[in-house]
C-alpha cells in the first residue's frame, strides 16, 4: 500500500453515526493525527486509543508506505490551517490525498443553542474569511488554532464592524459535551465580549466557536448592501467571461500597460460628467471606471500577483488605518484634525516602508495633471510649516510673478515666469480652500457656453463667424453672460 493521507472531517452528531461512518477508515490507518482533545474524544469512540497530536506530527515516518488519517472537527477544508499544511507535505512526499468533509461543528449543535444564536448562519474559518465577511448577516467562525488565525479574524472583522460590536463565544466545554452527547448548550457556556476585547480574551486553539451577530442597519441600507453584493458578483462573472477562452479577443489581449490610456480616458469622462451635473451620466461613467478596475484586477489574478478581493481588502484596511477616530477610539473633531492624523499615519508608514522615500513629496505621483500636482505639492509643504501666514502672502507673490513675467526678455524666460505665475495662482486657490482644477474647469465650461451662444447668434443672423466683427461677438457674449 502506498503512502496515503486522508483528511477526515468528524461530524458533530451522536456516537452511533460517528462509529458507522468513520470506524472503518480510522481502524485501517497506520497513524491517526488529531489537532485537539475533542477530536481525540471522537476518535476514541471509533476505537482509536493512541492518536498522534499535531505537536508530534514530525515523528511520522512514511518510508514504509504508511497511511495517515488526519481527524479534525467539522469541515477541515478550507478552515483548518493544519489540514492545508498536511496537504502540502503529502504532495511533497508523493502521497495520495483524500478529503472527506464532515458537517461544520456549529451545524451539529442544531436547535440546542442559547437564544440569540442561529445554527444555520454562514460558517467560515481564518483561511477563508478574507472577502467573505458580510455585516448584514450573522456569522460563525471556527477552527481558530493560533494567534495568527485570531489576528486575521480580528483584522477582517474590523473592516466592517465597530470596536464596540458585541460578539459571543461558545466555550470548548459546551462544544465537547455536545460533540458526543446530544444535550442542550447551557446559557452559562456563552461569553459575550466586544470586538475590541476579542484579541486579548479569546484563546486560540481551544475549540471555542465565535458568533458574530449582524449589524443593526436600517432596512434600506441592508437591502442596498445585499443588492450591491449580488450585482458585483454578476459583474465579475461578465468580466471574467470576456477574458476567458471563447470570450472577447480584444479583452483577452489587454495588459496593464495597454489599458492605461483607457483608464485615463474614462477618468476624464467621469470628471466631465461631474461638471455637467447629470446623475445618469455620472452613473454610467462610474461604471466605466469600475470596469477598468476589474480588468486590471483580473489581469493581476491571472499573473498570480493579486485578486479583486486583495484590492478591496487592502482598501478596507487602508481606510481603517487612516481613520482611527472612527475605528479605534481616537478623536478628530475637525477636518483639519483628520488631515493632520493622515499625515502622521502616512509618515509612520513611510518610515516602515522598505523603499523609503527621500522626500515628503515623494508620495505625490509625477504623472498627475499639473494643476492637481501643484496643489498637492503645496498642501504637503504647508503641513510641515512651509506656507504663508495669511492671504496677503500669496496675493503679493502673484503680483511679483506678474511683474517678472512682464520684465522677461525672451520667450524661454517668459515661459518660466508664466509657470511660476500659474503655480502662485494655484497656491492662492489652495489658501482659499478652492480647487484650481475645479475652478478652471468651471471657467472653461462658461467659455464654451458663451461661445456657443455667439455661434447660435451668427446662425440666426445668417452670418458665418468669420464675417462677424469682434464688437458683434462681444455684444452676444455679454448678453449671454448677463443671463447666466
């Protein structure tokens, strides 16, 4: 008989069922490996008296072609990290692998749970929690074997639940008792604690089950979250289909590099939609930008670099880290307090970054549009104290730059002075808490409307624009301006 690994999920039902289903498998094994006392109890019911614990697993010797059965409560794949590690080990050893899933632990508890707990809520583990937490439904978490598992659970829960969210822990004694004997779970077996206290009070590896009640949201918000999740899953299916064999040849050929101009184009079209204040067009253009995000995410998945789940989880984690006043109990009473907090957080992140930036301005992309880049550069400089004390400073600087522009002798020097003047104008807008980009877009839109009025005026008079005098054009311009 060749080397064989059987991963056996022990089902939380009565001993008769355990014996009839698993006794033959266990008694035919050369070695039986278990992760906990509870699994050992269930194995003993099936006639196995000396299982090997996880800690003794390194003593196994498969040189004689032995068979190994790993027993874990419930459904070990994908929640049990030890089961996953054993699979990798078995592959390296050239062993055959068979997985026999049991019923999740909590499913065996059925209607014996105390009030406030639902047995048929979704069940997940540390290895499958990323991207699967949904605050609109109750949730069970099992197979938390290590401090690393617990840290992963806490991090994922913090993305959607406040620190004060109350959780319930079903202790190992309650699980053990119900594992072999169908008795009710006593209310005293349940502990209640907050998400904030979870890391300090929950003991990994003791077979406790964590119950996460849903958030109490307004029904409209709850419905929107559910509908958004369904719509997103449908959209992901559509985009995957485009890239899959038999899909669209054009989509299949795209790369991160080839899609760059399309992302830029869609962003500009979205900005134009904002200027026009048309909700239907804003909705459509947001969808086009989202398509670009999904395409890049799928390309990342195909190359093994990242998935759309990684993108969303990373964004959630970033938002949590940059909003400690929302998720960690610190205070930020004004928008200025929030911005100052952001800079402290980003500075700490830069200091811990393996690729440390030589300048505080290094985080600003050089590919940003000029007006936006100028505003960001000035804002960062301002946060470290390099700024005018009052509005007279930037106004005086503008006057100075105008005089230098007028005094410039050649085109090259005038170009430099014009750049300085534009930079100073952006600084003034920033000082007034205005966006130079937005205000300039507004000016362009007004110019276009007024010029289009001149075109229509020429058409009404049966004239070509070239036949109109500047005075005629200016009169229509001023009339339209007065009516705005």
